[in-house]
C-alpha cells in the first residue's frame, strides 16, 4: 500500500515543473540546516569562517545530498534513461549525415530481409490452413517421364483418382483438386463478364481438410456423384469480402460460367484459398462440373491423402501405387504414340506420399532454388549494410573518444557511458526497423508482381502477422546489439589521459574502415554479378526467335453451347475481320506457347520414328498469315482442304522426317489417326509450347476434320487469333467480345489474352530470378554508395585541418580530390577484384538457373565493375566538393 | 523495510547505521518529541547516540523524503524560535502504526540474533 503510494509520488516527481519546485524547497531546507549548524558552532566559540566550513563538512557535500535527495524522490533509472534518449537524439541530430546513412543502410537491409522473410514465410513456413496438416499427404509420382527422363510430378487423371479413392476407402480418405485457373464468369448477363480464379475440387476435400463453412454449406461428396449433376459453388472468404463486401445474402446467388449456371451455396472459412501456393482460388466448384472428369489422359489432379487412424503410411502408399500401376498399364494399351522403349514397363514411375507442409505448387517447385538464391543475396546485402553501420558507428565513437574521456574525468560511471551509447544505437535500430518495415511492406508485393506477368499474377497472402513482427523485432534487436556493443565497448575503454592528449592515431580506425569498404564492395560486386547473370539469362531466353508475331495479336478462346456447324464459325471469322481495327483473323484448336499440346509419332515411307514426336495444331486458312509465320514452299491450306488429308509442316518436320528434301506433295501418316496426309506447304519454324532453341517438328492440319461420311464435324471450341492495329490488342477485347456475341448468340468468349501475355507466361521463373536480382542489385548498390559516402565524408571531417593546411599551401583541386579519394578508390578496386574472384567461385551454384550465359564471360564481369566504379565516383563527388570548399582561414582559426 | 545490510563494525570512528534503521530512528524521534525540523532531528540523533553514530547529517534528507512518500510523516513549513523558516516534520497515524510494527519486528530480530550469539555450544 505505502510502497504503491511511494511509486505514485515518484511518478509525480517525474514532472519537470514539480521537480524544480521541490528542488527549490530542498535548497531552502538545506540553507536553514547549514545556518543553524553555523549558529551553533559560533555559539560554541568557533570563528565564523571556520564555522561555515565545519557546518558544510558535517552536512556532507551539498551536491551529493542534492543528488541523494533527487534519487530518493524520483525514479533515477527512468529519469536518466529519458535524459539519455534526449541526449542521444541531440547527438544523432548533430551528425545528420552519418545518422541518415546508418538508418538508411540498416533500414534498407532490414527491409529487404523482412520482405524476403515474408515471401519465405508464405512459401515455406506457413502451414496449410487445414486441420492437422502434419498428417496430410500429397501423392507424388517419381520415375521416368514421357520423354524417358527422370522426373517427379503430382498430376493424376480424375478417373485415376476415383479408382484410388475406392481402392483405399477403408484405409484413407483421398481427395482430388484440379488446377486453379482464371476464368470468365458473370453474375448478370453476358455483357458483364468478370474474371475469377476457380478451382474444381472433389466432394471429399472440405471434409478431409476439416474445414467448416463461414456461411451456408460447403461442397460435399453428394455434390460430386455424376457429371453436371450439382452446379454448386463455394466462395473463398477473401473473395466473398472483396467481391461481395461480406454480404450474407450471397448464398443462393447464381453465376454463369460458359454454359453452366452455378449456385453459390456457401463461403469457405477465412484463410483457406486452396492448396496451390502462388494461386488463390476465389471459387470452389465440384470436379464433376468439368468436362475432363471422364478423360483418362487429362492428368491435372493433385491428390491429397489422409490415412485413417491406425493405418500406416506405407500401407496406404502400396495400395494406391498398385492401383496406379494397374490403371496406367491399362491406359498404355490405348496410347499409340507411347515410345516403344517406355511401353513395356509403363508407367515407369511409382506413387509416393509426401507430407504437404505449406502447400503444393508448380510455382513453389520452380521458385525453390530461387528462394535459396534470394537468401544468399539477402545475406550479402545484410553484410553490406552491417559493414556500413560498423564503419559509421566506429567512426562516430572514434570521433567521440574525447567527449567520452571528458565524461569519465568528470566522474561519469562507465556503465552509464555504455548505456548512453546503447541507447543511441537502439534509437538507430528502432528508426531503421521502422523504415525497414515500411520498405518490406512495399517490397514484398512488389517482388511478387515483378515475378509474374500482369496477366498471370502470383497471388500469395502476405499478412504482417505476429511471426513476421517477431522476426522484425528479433532482427532489430540482433542488429542493434551487434552494432551497439561495438562502440559501447569502445566507449567504456576510454583512457581519459590518452584520449585528451589527442587520442589514438586516427589511422588505426581508417585502416579498419578501409578494409570494410573493400569487403563491402566485394559483396556488392557479387550481388551485381549474379543480378547481371539473371538479367542476361532472361534477355537471352525471351530474345529467342519465337518464329511468330506476338505483338498486335489477341487470343480469344471461344466456346459454343453445343457444337455448331463450320459455316457459323466461318461467319463469325468474317464478322471479326470486318470489325474496324482488325487486320486479320483466323482460328485454331490451341494457342501457340499456350499450356496444352498434342503430339504423335509419324510414319514416313513405311518407317515409324517412335523416338521423336511431331506436335499437332488444327487451324483455319489464314492462320499462319495472321500469326506472321512465313510460308516457305507450297501453299497455305484452303477451305477445300477440310479433311484430314492435307497438312502444312514446319522446317523442323522436313528436316526430321524428309531429310531436309522438299516434301510438298509427299505423304506421311500420323500414328494417332492412321490416315495418310499429303504435305501441301512448308512453313517457318515457330515455337510450339515452350521456349527452347530447337523447334520441335510440327504439323498444321485444317480444322475441323471431316467425319466418316465426308461432311464436316460440328465444332464446339476454337481459339481465335485476331491481328489488330492496336499496340495494345487488349484494348479491342470488349469490342470483339460484343461482335462475337452479336454475330452468334450461342458463342461465349471464355478467355482473352494478348499473344504477348501468353508468351510472357512461359518466362515466370526467369522473370523471378531477374526481378529479385535487379531488386537486390539496386539495394546493394545503394547501400554501397551510402557506405562509401559516409566513410569519405567522415574521413574529410577528420582531416579538415590537414586539408585546410594543404589548401593554404596551394594544393590544387585535383590534389585535394586525390588526397581525399585515393585510398578509398584503391579499396574499391581491391573489392572489385576480390568480388570477381568470389563471383567466379559462386557461379557454379546457379548455372542450372542460367540460360546461355557463362559466368566466366568477361562481359558479365565488366558490367558490375563499371557500375560500381560509377557509383563510387558518384558517392565521392559531393565529398570532394565539400573538401574543396574548406576555407583554410576559418578552419585553422577554429582550432 | 529490509533488515539485510552490511555488518556494522565498531571502530574509533564510531558506528555505521544498519540500513533501514535510520527510518525507524527518525520515526521514533518524531513520535517522542513531536514536530521537529531536520536540524533538530539531526542534533537529537547525535545527542542520543553520544556521537557514537557516525552519521553524515545530509543522509537524513533522503530518509525524510522516503518517509514522506510513504505517508508516514508529513512536512510543513514553519518558523524556528529564532524566526528562521524551516520545514517541520510530524509523524502521521500510518507512521505510528508502521513504527510499532517495525519496532516489534526489530525486537524479534535482535532477540533472535542475541540468542544465536549467546548460545552455548556443547561441543
């Protein structure tokens, strides 16, 4: 009780006005005390002067009493801490340049660190938001892939899933998730289409993941019994909030996607946006609503397995694998194009159950090595920043050794000095962490958007949760401690006599500082070097000749409710060609560099080449012209070719199957159709589905083929390619969508992209590397420049007197510039050399991520060296200017 | 108020006060003598202790602040007989209570120490 009261009193004592009043009162009290003592002593016969001396002696030092009094009434720790903070602030403000440099370097580095942590957390650390994720497994297939090369994949067909689910039904729960894809849908008429990410899931998913609806109900097994039976849709919580502002009336609403009319039945729990990292599903729909549920060859399902309690993983795995082997062997009988050497032991792969961890994704697999690279870059950047701060702080503490010495001489405790310096560095650390947090908040989504083309954004939730906040705080404390302890230790080892005499030789510090500069430059060089390699790699890869035009071309995937006669498609193409702004239009059954492919072995002159496949594309007349693919021999296909018997082939096909001889008029037989085909023309090589230097053999046949009776098959889907006059063909998307719907009311455009966007989608990985490289190169360069500037600035201040004398003695501007920068520039050179050596050593770790770039390439070394030199000169410029402005008269008088 | 502290040592320079006991002594003085100013308290302490206590008079002030913060004493400005202004301290009701408690504890403590020190060992 009274202790409490005392604390309150003490806290009251913290107020300054009150303090000075109490101080005055105490003065009065002490004055009375001394006076009374004096009087008494005089009464006892002492001389007045002696009495005064005795009185003061008896009381003890007035100053000490005052101190004891203050300490008794206040909270000395807090008070002196407040004083330290005030003092520290003044100190930091006094040296604005160094402070700013330190905060900036630390802030940038910490920000980069936190941004990287956000991404690493999102990709690796955060578990899937499902119940008991540690007992959830994903089916993975390991073995030889289609091309006979070893690989792992996690895709199975939906019929395969059904077989596995039924085979393991007593041992485990199994669910299948389709790919999350961006689809066009509408909540109103077809005039107002919008896009959303949709993921088809089997009925078991929500139950197996232990998820409870936030609203309404979730999709269950009963929604997924037969094709097209239950058009139910569940929204993700995030999408519900974003699109419907959390409207609880959303249940019961309908949307149309293609020809299906879905009803929203509920909202998934908060935080669950599917299992694919880098993709957030907005809408979940039953797998059975998709056309591929019966297709054994359409493998795009990811299987999740949760063993029932008491069942070992190995048991489940063996049952599932047995099913896999049996089904695949069955399927192999239907696969005519399967290379013979793979057929006997097909599928040449085994099913393995892998723990899920934080999610499964092609993106994650793709970006895993790059996240390692990211970590390397992060460490390098942090080290650069640390070198900066170490340099700046030791510069400061050296400059302050005299001040410290004075403090020690005046009786300041060493612990108090250490605390003072620590308070200062904590203030730096807090400021830097605040800056870093802001930077990370901006940088993490920025890196993500840089990673991916605008059309295919990687979407990851990046919440600033307590893990991230904890990481930030820990990082800050670590950095503050490391760089606070250093000058603090130094401060506490001040020897007043020595320091006041003129201090230690500043050269000793300078040597250490210059060493750190060299190290810093070396690290920066490595970062720039790696970034350069990635950037060049991306440029080389995107610079590969595609063989077709990407600009001005719009790709529109269009479907009809029912297959419609070819005449209506032709009418549609006419209408599109007639739209103002359109140069040409044609259609095909798939997109070049898109995500689907079809291939077959080919027989020429009775010889079937099974080790290599030709890739197929069905197209309408005018397609090669619209795509800008040159016709090299023969003629384009015509309307009259609309059967299976005419084809265009590319140069690679000619080389592979006809030994490079003119094939026009010759025949070949695709193994799939077994109908002989006549080559009517040869076209230039164009990339089919992925970037590479060698183009695969390709066969372009008319679409659609005639059926047995000779009439044309009706067609349900086609991909229109439209050559526009627009630089941004997407600007015509809406106009064309309307044209198409007005021409034929049964047609729907399900997806619109520019051909450029389609191609960009193929360089995600390279883009990721290049973007992270660029980002860290920029940060590292900035840090190095800031560090160089800080050190140069400091050394000029340290040598102001010397420079003043030199100027007074007639040194020229060139002399001064050399004096100021010579050693630092030498260090930059040394760092560059060391950095290139280290870079050469490191490069073998990233060769697998490079395309057509050699680390030892001198041009790859030149670029960072030149950039670094430029940055060093830029950093030196203001310092040299400052040095030259030193007025010798003012300078020498001030000493 | 803790009674732990450095051991006292009698020497030619007099005795050092056990930590925490100063507060008790001040309270006792005020309880016995009524309202007193700091100089009076200091003088009184010297008289009673026969100068055996080597007390820096300044150390009295932190004790007075402390006791005032506890609310055990209350200070009021007044005039001495020679018409000097001085702050007079008087013990409060909680102060009296605290004094009694502390005195009892002190007796208990010294009794115990005494017993321990005078115990005969039957070795």
